[in-house]
C-alpha cells in the first residue's frame, strides 16, 4: 500500500495557528474512561440526516455516560489518504457504560444512520489507564498522527517515533498523548484500527515547518515508509 510522502514542498500556505490569544481547551479522563476520537467527513446536503442522528441518540448516549468534550479542526492533512473535517474529542465514563449503550435496541438504528449521514465516520477508542489531561492552546500548533504498523518491519516505525519524540524538545514540541490498544468503528466493517495514535503540541508553526523540511527529518522518512502500511499526519487546531 503506497503512502503519500510528497507533501513537504507544499507544507504551509498559511500559519496553522494565527490567533495569539491563549484560549484553552482542556479535557480530563479518569482511569477506566474510554477516550474517543471521532473523525467525520461531511457533506452539507446530509445535514438533515445528521440532525436526525443526534436527535435519535445523543440524549440517550449522554444518559449512558457519553460526553463530547471539544473539537480539533483539521487544517491540513500532510500524509495519508483520509482527511476528516475534524477530530471530535469525547469520552465514555467507562467501557461498561459504552457497551451498555451499544447493547440497546436503539443502537442498531444509530449505526444505520451513521452510514447515511456521513460520507465517512471513524471512531477511535482507547481505554485510559491513568489520570490523563489533554490541554490545547489556541496559539499553538497540534498534529495528530495515526500509524498502521507494517508487521514485517515494525521496528522501523517505532525507531521513527522514538527519534521524533527525542527531537521534539529541540524544536519546541512535546508529545501530549500516545495511545495504543485502539479499537475502531468504521463504515467499512473490515477496517483495521491503527496500532498507535500520537498527538503532539508544537510551540511555533514556523519551527514546526522548518523541522519537517529539515534533512534530518527527511532521512527518518525512510524508516516511516518501511515501518507502516498506512500513515496519517494531520495538522489541527482547537475550536475554543
């Protein structure tokens, strides 16, 4: 499966984050909560169906422990074939609470409406193991990467992500979330969940751009190519 790495020559037409006001989106997860990232692709003409979807299931989902916490707007997709409009940051109070909602007869109608109301809709779930707070500032840049690791060469991907994690402090960045053991709900019943999702905070959009264009980073792309069968890399901003 070929990956699109020809992005770096057209990286930023404009800064990802232009607002200097330090408005904040902060989301806390207790141990045992299910962190959920929802990645939709929408069409304007399907808005009535989406309204029907929320009218059908939103209240009941909240009663069963669901909370929508915030939205990360996708500014650019730098790598990958899938480009959602946003990532909705949400959670279930526990895996048991989520499964109790999914066991309702209503849930079959909810799933059917998902296919009608969205061009694509991916829900990535991760059971949180320790107290976790994600904080997004409006004057910083964030990236979300999703990796489907190549089983023939997994160490290449993990070498890439280890390099990236170590290099971040030199360019004003830090990992704020790194999750594994992810489950996926998708329109395609045969879709496979990524092995890892990483969210990175970058202090400065210009330094971020320079880092991705650097010879050192480009050398590591070979490991990323060999170590993944699919890879997505999105620049996002919080909606606050």
